C-alpha cells in the first residue's frame, strides 16, 4: 500500500468535511453579495466600452480632418480636395463616427496661408440612447512658393 504525501492528510480532510457540513450563519452569503455587486460591475463595464467608443470616434474624426488638411494644403491643390479626402477616409473607416455625412459632411476652409478642416458627428452608442457629439479640427499651412 502506498503512503500519502503528507502525514496529516486524514486530519485535514476531516476538518474540511466538518466545515462544509456545518454550514453556519453565512451560508448563501456569496449569491447575495454577487447580486448586490453585479449591477455595479455591469455599469462599469458598459461605461468603459462607451468611453472606448467615444475615443475611437474622436480619433476617427481627427484622422479624417488631418487627411483633409493634407490633401487641401498641397501646392496647387484642386478645390474640394480636402473634403473629398476626408469623405473618402470616413466612408472607409467604419461606423465609429455616425452622422458625419449630415449637414454637408466634412468642411474645409482655405486661406492664402493656411487650411482648416472640421469633421463633426456622433459616437457609436454601446449603451442604448447614449451618444456623444464629436467635433475635431485640424489645421495646417498651405504649400506655396515664397521669395528667398
């Protein structure tokens, strides 16, 4: 017959069996604690997912605005190149930014020395009925020939 790994194993098993059979006053406390804490955990989970969706929507809008500025600021760029570039970027990135094509879509304003592009929309809603307005603007100088 094989000997057990440690000499007091019978005592440990008996003590564990007695504890399990005894139950005590706190029997069933774990499900009650879980019922109290679980709504808080779910709220924190969905809030973190919603904040991640807002962050991704802001990042998408900023990248689209920067794409528009980069296209519009080129030397002898055609009119509307920035808006076309931002629109193409937004149409290929997915639905993190919603409603960007309403009210004319992205807008770019060009002066003699600089370009400003703005993209607006709403973040994707993870929690029903909750969405945040997103507005990002990028700015850059126009490439031009100057006297030395």
